């Protein structure tokens, strides 16, 4: 009977599931059946199945043996150094939420039944109604959005 699983954080559990899934995909891409891979790793087919599910109660040695049996090796890699946060002034969202941009919401008064717009729709509304906008009253984040939309989509009249 398998031993009980140690307590894991959800992130650690996800990593084990990802590892198991990677091992299974590699085995299947090599067209090696589970029984043959388990025999090559010196374990039962049930243990290999538990590894491929990412069960934490299976020993690290069994994970390593399963990986080696299909031509892989386990390797610890330190996480990448944190990079500088992206410059939010240079990106545009996939969907522009009206609730996050008060001036846009005010300008889009005639739009009903949606809380989000495509970037092109948002830029078109800003440009059609720019004469009604006092940029000094806009939040910096909304000013950044207008500028990013204009740069990405080629608007002419905004900011």
C-alpha cells in the first residue's frame, strides 16, 4: 500500500503534476508503453502511473529512474532572476474594461450590453470624442492607455 503523501503547497503539487505529465508525454512520443517503461525503470506499472499523475508520495529516486528510462534526467534549475516589471505605459490590454477607465466609460455612454471593448474600439471612441476630453483630468493610467493605443494602432488625434 502506498505511503501517505506529504503536505504540499499548491504550487509544489502543480510542479509535480507538470513533471509527471512531461514524463508521460515523452514516453508516449517515443511510443513506449507503460509496462516497458516501468520495467526499464525497475518499478511496477502502477508506480509509473502514479509518477505520471504527479503523486508526491512516490520517491524522488523513482521519479529519477522513470525519467532516465525514457532518456531524460531530472535537474534542478534556480528560478530566473526577477526582471524589471514591464513598462505598463507601452502595452495594451487584449480587452479594455470600461470600469478601469472612467473617461472612456463616460465617452462610451451609447454602448450597451458590454463591459469591455477591443483596443481598436476603445481608440476609435477616444478619437471621435477627443474634443470632449480634458487630458489634465484623466488618470495617468488612462493617459498611458490612450498613448499606447495610439502608438500601437496608429491613432492620430488622441493625446
